[in-house]
């Protein structure tokens, strides 16, 4: 499974060589990246042009698993010998292996120079690869149909054993299950005429329909990121494509999709945010 890269930023502020370590920093992302465990994650390292005297350092990283009370080191590996001349710019990559996990787990990467001088710390949230498997608990074999002409979701569903009817091979209006998912077509011109009417008719028969929209155009109206439209006995849940973007590699997108499936099956108003659960 391809993994989403984690982007890190190295900033070199310049100055004389005896102050180099104080000026070389790794800055964390605004929020921790979310990735799947059990594979290599590519870190993109960037930095502005060096000023002042040349800088040389042996860089390495240390991976630890964190909890509310402890930090447990797991591994430490060399990264590279960094040599920066005046006028040079940092642009490099480093791969970090993140272990497989059974539940969401927080890891800490420490970026170090020479004799364990810490240049910065980066948090990473690691998720298990079977998030979509939860759908098997709420959907029977004939309950789910997926119209996915660009194959955005279907491969990931198959990977975890979620059974579904391929609606690319069957008219949408003939589907008789509980939940239909309609994914964007490669282009608006490939969208069949009467698709909206077919979705309405399916919902009126009592099905829940998740309709993932194509990317918006510059002249499109601003709409909520997702919203429910009651239709007869069922509902249509309209979803912005960004909420399920990079579906095979993005835990957030898969968690969003599981939530949307449950919501389309049992429409309820969303609760207010529980700020006490925020990390």
C-alpha cells in the first residue's frame, strides 16, 4: 500500500559556525500528520538558504511511542552527514519506518545532531490499516453498492474484505440494497444524463445514498462540506471530495467515509464538538 509522505521543515537561520546547532531547527507541522502504520514514511526536508559560515553535522532521528504519561524509545537510525556552504539550500528526504498498530497511536520523532543535540520534535498519529473493516459490522453482503468509475474507493474496500455490488456494471436504479455510494466521474462530461434523478429515485425507495461530488469549479456556489437531503423514505448525503481525498493512503478520509456510511444509514443531527477529547 502506498503511504502518504510526512512533510517536515528544517530552518537554517545562519550565523557563525559555533552557533550553528542553535540555529539549525526542525519545526513541527501545525497539526500532527495522520498516516497508516506498518510501512516507510517519506519525510520531505526543506530549508532556506544558509548564511554565514559553513555548517557540518551528523544528523540522525529517534522514534518513540508516547502515551499520556510515558515516552518509550523504539529505534534510532542515522540520517545523513549535513554539510551546508554559504548560499546553499536544504532539500532532502528521510524515510522513517512506523510500526503497525491496532489502534490510533501517537509517535514522536526527535531530530538529532551529532552527540544527541535535539534540533526539533515531530508528532505523528499512526492508524491501523483495517479502518474500513468496521463497515462489515454494519452492512450485510447485499447492503452496499458502489458506483466508482475512477476506482477511487473500491480497491481499498476490497483490501479489507468489505463486500459490495459494483454499480459500474449495473443500472443505479436497479440497486435494492440499503446503501449506495456514488463517486465522482473522471470528468463532468462523463457524468451520465439523469444521474441526479436516479439518485433521488433510489433514495425515495428507502436507500441511503452517499453522493461524493466532483471537484468544484471556480464558478460553483459555496456549499457545506457535507449535508443531508431527505428524499422520500431515504436520504442523500452530499459530500465534498476533499473529505475522502487520497482515500487509500489517508486515515482521516477512511474514518470520514465510515462515519458517512453510518450517517446515511441512520440519519441523525451531528452533535456539538467534544473539546475535551481533542489532543
